[in-house]
């Protein structure tokens, strides 16, 4: 009887370890995403952010944003992780001062630009409907102070 209990216990331990290993492997970055440079357009920065989320390179996704107004709250333990699929840039607005930007968080920045998108968000549901079925309209607000800095996402919200 004791031998059967040992075998069952060992079997359960192997199953649990295999599950943890599988989850860890599933959550690892699929690809390392290169960070945008100062010459990358605001639309390109948004596309890089979406690619980083989709490839589970959460450190790159976090490096493209400023502060915590844009949630990148997933890690290797997150089975689904945030995903931005079928991203389409609808419009890139003019570069304005932070004080003229529609995001109040951008007030102290010298330059701000709004990038309007449509996409399917696998981690956010039912916010707004864009012109395509299952798509959400979403705006990103990117900021920088000088042309030598790269654009970074400061804020986002419903489009």
C-alpha cells in the first residue's frame, strides 16, 4: 500500500512540475522586440508597443510607455497576456504642445501627438465599437520634449 501511495505521490509531483514548466515556457517572450528610435514615427511606436505585447516582450512594452497610465500588467505567469490584434492606424494627429494635447497628463510635455487606432483587444472587452466588427477604437497619446528623444506612450483611452 505504501508503495502505491509513493507512486501516486511521485506521479502527482511530476504532473504539477510539468504544468509549471509548461506555463513558464508558454509565458516566455516569443521574440525580442527592438525599441523605437528618436526617428520612429508616433504610429511606429504604437505598432512597436502592440508587437511587444503580442510577442510577450513585456520589458520592451514597458519601455515604450511612461508611468503607469498605460497598463502592461502581464508577465510570464499570465496565460493570455494582453494582445492587440489587427491593429490599424486610423489617424495620426498634429504635433502640439502638451498643454494643447487632449490628454491632461501631457500638460508638462513640450510635444504631444494623438494616434487613433482600431484593433481587437484580447485583454479589454466592450469599451467602444469601431467601424469593423470586434474592433475597438482607441487613442494613444505620445510625448517627448526634444527631437532627440524617442516618442513614448503616456496615456491611452477610448477613441
